[in-house]
C-alpha cells in the first residue's frame, strides 16, 4: 500500500533514458530530479528494445544515493509516446455493451498496425455514441516496469502515456474554443477539439523555423483537413517555444498551462514531469 504522506515519485521512460522525479503532494514546489540513467543502444533479439529500458531502470533505482527513499512510495510511470500507440475508434452501429466497444478498439488496432493485439494492453475511453480514443502499451514493457518497481518495493499507482497523462491533467483547464498542445522532444502533439470534445490527435515535427506565423498556418491547415473551425487559441504544456507565447494580437493566442522548466532539464526529466501538478 502506498504511503499516504510525503512526496510522490514520477518516472519518465523513454527509448533513450529513464528519469526519476520527486514531487510534493501539496503546494507549488518545483519537482526535484533524483536520478537519471541512459539506456544502452538497443540490440536485436527477444526483448529489444525493452530489455535496455528495463536494465537502465533497474540500475537507476538501485543507486546507493536512493537507499531508503523508495520503499512504499507511490510512483507513476510516464511513457514516451514513441513506446505506445494511440488511435481513434468509431463505435459499431448498435453497439452498447462495453465488450463490443473494446472488441471494436482491438479490431481497429489490428487494422491500423497489422498485428494482433494480444501483445499489447489496450485501454479505451469507450463511448457508444461518438468516436473515442484508445491507447495500447506493450505487455513486455509493462512486465519490466512492474519487476523493477517490485524490486524496490515501489507502490505503482499509474502507468500513463505522456500525451494521455498531460491531457487528463489539463483538459478541464482548457478555455472554450481552444485546442491543446503538448510540446516534447521537438514534437508537437496537437489535440483538436470541437465543443470541448476531443476530435483528433496529430503528432507533428517542429521545424527549426517554427515561429508564431508557422504555428498559425499549421493550425489553420489542420482545422481545414479535419473540417473543423480554426481554434481561437492554443493552450500548451511542455517545452513551448517562447516565440509562440509572445505572439502579438495578429497571431494565434497561445498560453502556457504550467511554468516552464529551465534548459538544464533533460528530455527524460521533462517526460517524468508530464501530467503532474508541478
């Protein structure tokens, strides 16, 4: 059972590194970086690339400096979106049972990715009345996370893809007419909304010239492709470019949902922070 008092832990898991943060349960204190470990280059064979992630995670959590700080602590894993899959599901006509909607999500997964869903754990925000989104996490990766946590007696309270963690944290803070964006590792994951409902998710690489003008043009293009009204604004979390937030009145209105981290924070540490209140 996790400790009900004291700090909580967040562990960022990316293909290239893992990172451990400590956060206070209350107040607005900044997160504290406890440890970080690079992953060895993934080889070939069974378990790759997850074996390298599991090894890095075990080494990080076993560092002598962490002795006595982990047992019984609540920990949430935040997974880089490169390690998971996210897709949209149209509910079958007449479907009303949860089992039917879950089956539709699994079938859509197999159609999109060309592989059976058995090796993945699928979670879906099922809705019989409208298209909904589903996410899948590799079972092999989940097993490695659980083993590493058990070895240090961590109480795992969540395993979340980065975008899902950020969306769940900030969705209720979005203003009417605004879209949501997550900026991480030179990628923008864009959530297009209509009447406060999530309609589409797009992941776009950020070019070096991604200024406020580029952003406005990109949002207009995505709205046109999706047959939606252009957003009245964009609310962002993650490493939002300062030029977007400083846009003048003739450009798209952008706002940061959380304080920016300094340049000393690594990509893996920023990942671990995703979805938190810090």
